[in-house]
C-alpha cells in the first residue's frame, strides 16, 4: 500500500521573498511629481480665480452702494424718481463702526444688515412729525426709520470682508462722514501697482436750491425750511434745516440727505408745503407765491 507523505513546504530566505509597496526613494519621486502637477494646475487656474474674485469685489461694492443709496434710475409710473436705501430712510450714512466700547472687533456698516443694532431698535420705520418748537411743524409727517436689512451677508459670515478675506477700506470726509468704500486688488505676477476698486457714496447728500416767486419781495416776510429725518439729533421728530440763503427770493440747503423730504415756505403768514424726492442730481425747486390777482382786487 502506497504511503502518502505530507507535503513539505520549503522556507524561502529573506532575499527570496517578494517585496510589496514602494521604497522611500520611490515615494519621494511620486510626491515630487504630484507637487509639480499640482503647481502647474494651480498656476493655470489662478487667472480664472483672480478674475472671479475681481468680479466678486466689484459686485460687493455695488451691492453696498445700492443698500446705502438705493438703486439708480428707479421711477414711478409718472416718471417721478424714487430714492430708497439706508440714507433715504434714516437721513444719514451708516456708521463705519459700532459705538459699543465692549466690542473688541468693530464691525463696519453693521447697521446695513443687523436688525439688532441700536438704530433698528430705537428708530424703526414709521411716520414721524416735525417739531413744535421754536416753529410748529407738527402737522408735517414723513415716513422714515430703519426698515432693513438693506444688505444680506454671505452664509456663514458675520462681517463684511472682500473676496480675499480682508476688511473693506473706508474713506471719510472732513466731517467724519463715510464718503467712499474701497477694495485694493492684490498684485498679480505682471503688475507693479495695485488696482483699486471703489464705490463713491458722496451723492447721498446734496444741495437743494430754488426760488420763491414773489410779487413784492421787498415787503415779503419769507421763511423756508426743509424737514428730514436724522436720528443723530432726534429719534421722535424730524430735523429742520434752515435756509442758508438770506435772500427772500431764493433758498439754499447744503448736505441734504437724499430721499422723500418736505420743503416748507411761510410767506407773510401763509404756508405752502412741497413734498419732494431729493435725488443725487439736486434739481432746483421753485415756489410760486405770486398774488397779483388779490393785489388787483384790493
């Protein structure tokens, strides 16, 4: 009877074993190749990324300008211009930084989007009358107040930053009022000077001028006033701008915030009110107080 012997497996020496994987040198070569490929890919995509960031920066500035001053070229059915936005509602520019001293990181232009800011709480949108003293304008009422948010922040962000993650640059005038927003575009490989994108907000306050047509200006007693909201001076009533032109036949108001305003003329004890949209163009206004017919009858 045949005898079956168990198979014998021979052991291989360490030099005869099959090696799996890469050596350290081979791994380093692979990593170098991947790094080169990634660098080439990034460099080829960089112009496209820069272009998208540039477009996003320009769009961001335009959105902030629209939120502050309202959209341009907006009209009612009769062709009357409509001025909206933060300045039109509130009567001033949004603050550049918060007034809370306990906040370490000051957030610029918070009043444009946060409904928890002090302005939104103390100055909500509603009709407000003119003051009663020293001249009674209490019968004149204007819709005004914060009715935001005027701007929507990107999801996951709590402050305004440019597409490169930097705070926006603000330019103020000699009175400390916001005048311009800027974004400096980082230099590319072929540039020697940075490009600056800007949004000019100076059109938010303009001059309002006009004439008062009188039969006898030498004997007329004329008082012209312009009523506008301004929470810096009053939260409950409108602010009165006095005529800066002392001539009875004309008037001048400087730095009037754009928006729906009331112009009041008191001539010889008679009052006439003209409600108007103050636009960035600052178109002149004419009051006609001619009374030739009554003078002839007398």
